[in-house]
C-alpha cells in the first residue's frame, strides 16, 4: 500500500489511461480526486470504482485548458481532502490528422491547446500549491512515445507531447529545491476506448503494429497506472526529471 493516506488528483480520469491511473492509485491505498470534461462518463466511472475500492473517491467536471476552471476544481478538491500529495496530468486530445500541409491553423491551435496547454494550465497551479504549502509532492505528466519517435500524420500532437517532456524537465529543475519531483510517463500504444474502436475497424493495422512491439501486444491502462502510482509514491524518491517509456519495448524495436 505505497500510497496509503496520500491524496492524489488525476486529470482525464473518466476513461482510458486516466482511469487506469486512478485504479492503480486506489489499489495502493490512495484517496483520489478525479477531473474530466465528460461528466456522464466520469460519474459512471466513480460509481464503478466505489464498488471496488474503500478509500475516498471524489470527482468534478472540469475544462482543463481553462486556468480558472482548474483553480476552482483544485479548491473543491481541497475542501474534500484538505491536502494533495501528488498530481497526475493525463487529460489530452488532439484535433485533425493527416499530412502536415493539410493541417489548418485552427487544428494546430486546438491540438497545442488540448495536448500542451492543458498540461501547463494544471502544472503551474499544482506547483504553486505544493510550493506555497511546503509540500514535498510528486507530479507525473503523461506524454507519448510519439514525442521521442515522431508520429507521421499526427505531427502537431507529437510536437505538443515533446513540449510536455521538455516543460516537465525544465520545471523539475526549478522545483527540486522544494523537494517537488516532476516526471513523465510516455506510453506506447495502449488499449483505451479510442484505440480499441480504431483497431476493431482495422484489425490488420493492429496486427501490423503489434509486430513492432517487443512484447507483441498493446499495453493496458492499468500498466501505465502502475508506473504512475510508483512515481507518485516515496518508493521512487530519487527519480526526478525523467521520461519513462511504458511501451512493451516498442521504442527500442
Ligand atoms: N491511448 C494511447 O495509446 C496513448 C498513447 C500515448 C499517449 N497517450 C496519452 O495518454 C493520455 C490519456 O489518453 P487516452 O488514450 O486514455 O485518451 P482518452 O481520450 O481515452 O481519455 C482522455 C480523457 O481526457 C478527457 N479530456 C480531454 N480533454 C479534456 C479537457 N480539455 N478537459 C478535461 N478533460 C479532458 C477526456 O474526456 C477523456 O476522458 C493522453 O495524454 C494521451 O495523449 C495515449
């Protein structure tokens, strides 16, 4: 129970990887505060999790690209849990797909907003909270292996994730003196609802992709969650400013 009595805020926790992170933290004894824009799915997830786990689970709908909206949610979370020891910024999405020259300025702005600004919005408030309250916390940002390897036809998303990696390392340098750690988990292809829906339509694409993963299978959201819960815990007390790929070995294929 490496997160017993620890309170963790997780963004994008209604489904997919964010939900897997919530489950892994709950399994390690944490209380969680879950944020997502999708209120219906978030409520359903909370109901399901409450059937399984006995620690505290609170949730709040939130538009995470909006600083005021995140600040308001943070205050609500603090009203429920009094203190936060750790944060995981998982929420992201993108807009537009295709060759670079087909991206509109609108898709470019939306993707940077939904994949990079969304992390910055949360991260700056989390850092301000931990430092002003002298809490030696841990923050994990979720990036993507596309940041390291590039992603044809999704280039703006990949670049936004590279910015998440770089921002995380810069901030880790700024806040280490206050005993706040900042790390990145960089998933390979994970079996989330969106990925599953795509591969259900394109089974041959799944087989082709799985051949390029050393473990020959997609990852599961809980496998990202296990790494995040470790990084949020004291067991990882000397890991800081790192970008850790959790990808079945696809990045060294
Ligand atoms: N699934 C993969 O294979 C994969 C691979 C690499 C990286 N990632 C990253 O993992 C993270 C989670 O991805 P996922 O596949 O679970 O996606 P997902 O779409 O299944 O879940 C993302 C969640 O974030 C929420 N969200 C999105 N924009 C939001 C906003 N503006 N405000 C509040 N909530 C918002 C969504 O409602 C959703 O519940 C993302 O950062 C993604 O880039 C995913």
